C-alpha cells in the first residue's frame, strides 16, 4: 500500500494536483516527523499503540484536525481505523480507496460491531474505488452504494520483462518457486511449504519478506526436513527483488482469505513472463492472474492442490509456455499509467462539485 500511495502522489504531482500524506510510522520508537519525499510532503506520526497491526495516536487526530481545512480533496485508504473515526470532520469531497472489507480481515469480530460506523464512512464518500474486481460484488457494506463505486486495479512499476516463454531455460536440476510478501497468517505460507514437501524434490522455494509468521514458518521447514529446499531470504531491496524474479520459474501467492485484497505482486511476477499459482478468493486475487490463462488457481488452504499445480508447471512444458506467454500479456493490464489516468479522472470529477 505504501508503494501504491507513492505512485499516486508522485504520478499526479503537478498535474493540477499537489498531494500531502498523513500516515504513521510502523515503529513506536520513531518520533513524528514531517519531510519531503520526492517532492511530496509526508507527515509520519509516532504510534502510541499498535494493535492488530493498526497504529493509534492522539497526535494523529490533532494533526489531522489542525491541517484538514487547507485541502480541497481528501483521499482515504480503507481500512484505516484512526482516519475513519475522523470522517465527520471532513467537509471536502472524500475519495475512498477500498482495499478490503473489514469483515474479511483479522478484525472481523470487531467489524460487525463497527458496522454502523462503516456505513457512516461509506455514506460520506463521494466516490469509492475498489482496488480489484470482485471486491465490490462481495462486500455487503457496499451493496446500497453501487452508484458511487468503481474499480481501478493496482499497478506496478515495470522494471524488466522476459519477452517470451522461458520453460526450463534455467531449470537444469531445480524448478524454482518464489513467494514475495509480508509473512502474515492470511498469506497461507504454511500450505505452500507443505506443498513443497508433497511435491518432487526438484521443486524448491524461495521466500522473500519478513513478518510475524517467520518463526512459525521456520519451525515448519525444520519439522518437514525442508531446509535444503525452502529458503527464507528476508526483506530484499528493489534491485535484489528484481533479481529474485528473474531467477525463478514460477510465482505462488497462497493466500487463504480476503485480507489479501489484490496481490499486485502477481502482476509484477507476470511482467517477467512467470506463471502464477494463486487461490480462489472473493477478492481481486484471482482477477489479477487468471486460471488457465496466466497460471493456475487452486482452493485456499489446500496443500495437495498447490503441490499438484507446482508439479504441472514444473513438468508440463506445453502448459508452462502457454501460461508464461499469458502472464506476460496480462501484466500489461496493470500499468501505472492506466491507473494514474483513471485516478486523474476521479479527482477531476470530485473537483467539479466544489467549483
């Protein structure tokens, strides 16, 4: 999401718009700071509390209320509880980017209690932009507000593409599978690790990222005697991540529920001509990589189905080449320029109602 906000701010900066970002630090030890990042003013508030990955601070409220009147538009990325609690103080047109229905996240128990509050937020919005197809359809919160909803898929910044299918160009002894993302429970990594254990010994897995599930995944790797086949690479720089994409044969996003709203990393992998294995979720995930076109989609929480998909990509040359070409073609739907053009149109419409 940080990358997405950066793309919007930098991409639309100077095109009649000037953005400022109000957000939190991820670390409670870091003090509040206001700085310029590539020409964009970013204020990062020090959290007083972090609960279920959500930061809270009285200073956020104070800063928001002190500065809100200087802006013509407000763009909220949802869910973001502390900012949502302040929507009644917003008199400007409110654009909401809808990333996931709270009822489909780790806050689902509290989400039902907060449902009246969410309705207030939705009612207040001038426009609600879902990040992927399927999100609006599967959100009961948005059922009565479909006229103010639209879909603008996320995008990635293209670094390099593989221009053609590359089945086994590097597959001599191993078929290399890659995962990139935060190590959180909803990512379903334990099912992918189990799938590797169930599949051919020629299939290996590299995991890029860090997070709360790291210790659990390490324990599972040890328990299944997979230390030679599954490697945790930790967080990588952008250049290192690009190299990881170039050096893999398949990408897997084994997420198990709709907290995974889109999975733009799939499109990034596809731009290298890499087939994708993902899961059937009621979110934007199976829209990004299409089953039978750019890869294989399997039921969530199903290690056996994941293993079968891995085996198919590793040993079926015809299907691999088909999915590789399909991945490269489909990745072009998620260009940064297309996303910025559509958001520019949303902003322009919002401005007209205040002129």
